[in-house]
C-alpha cells in the first residue's frame, strides 16, 4: 500500500444545512475507516439537525427537512455520538476539505451537543490541500472548481457516483488520497508527514 499506517485513518464527510461552520448543522455523517492493513469499514448516520434544511442545501444533497425532523425523523447527533466516537477511536482523521470545513463544523457540533470529542491527539490529512498545492496550473474556467468530483476525475479517471452523499464522498476521498500518493512520489508516505505537509500548506495559504 502506498500509505503506511501506524494506526487507523478515518475519512469524514458531512452533509449539512449550509456552509457556515459556526451557524450550520449536520444532516448526514459519512465515515470510512481504513485499518493499518488497508481494509475499509464504513459508517453512515443521518441526524436531525435541530433546524429546518434550506431549499438550497436540499438541492445539493437531496435531504429534506421532513425526512429528518419530527416524530418520524432521525435522532439528534448526541444520540448517535457513541457509535461515531467508537468508530473514530484511536484513529487519525482525513477527508477532502476536511481541515477547513468538515472537522471544524463537526467539532462545533460536538460542543453544542456536549459530545466529548477532540482532534488534539490526532493527525489530520486533507486531500484538497494536496490538490491545491500540487496542481498549480489548474484552470478553473476550463476544468471547473477544485471540488471532490473534479479531483476524483483527475486522479482516478472516473466520475463520482452519488455525489453529495456523505458515504460516497467519504469513500471517494480515500481513493483520491491514495491516487495522489501514487502520482506524487515526493509526498510523505506516512500520516505524520502528510499532516505536516497539509498544516504548512494551510498556513502559507493564510499568509
């Protein structure tokens, strides 16, 4: 395997009520856990966000308010948290745009629901940051935005089936990262090195 793992790596993707990490809420969580031998397990939970889902968000992920709220809706995040935390236990974290969006929003939701979760002892890897750093000549007008659909097409040569489903997006993020490692021999082969690469690139982008 092109990626050496000392412990499991969990890829996270969220479907939400919007793009504001402070104000918006989680609607669906998709997790893919890659074990040290490369095998994968998946967990998906749809939850009641506690607020109505704007029509604009529904157009993206297809989840409507009446499907998750009310008597026949879905449980709140706090109810499914034990399953999520057990799945993420003793694992580092990864995703596509996860360091700027998914993980900060998830952390805020955990505080809101009094869920004991922390990234403090976890390495993080973000395939979108690698995409941004390595493909400097990417032409947005000719090739489209640097989203997960474009990344999967660029690195893996296939289309993203079920885009904006948390499960499909989390699984695609795994494939993109592994394809990036195969394409760029100068990238670190271990999670700690990739974490440092992403942190430095993120800091440089903010200056």
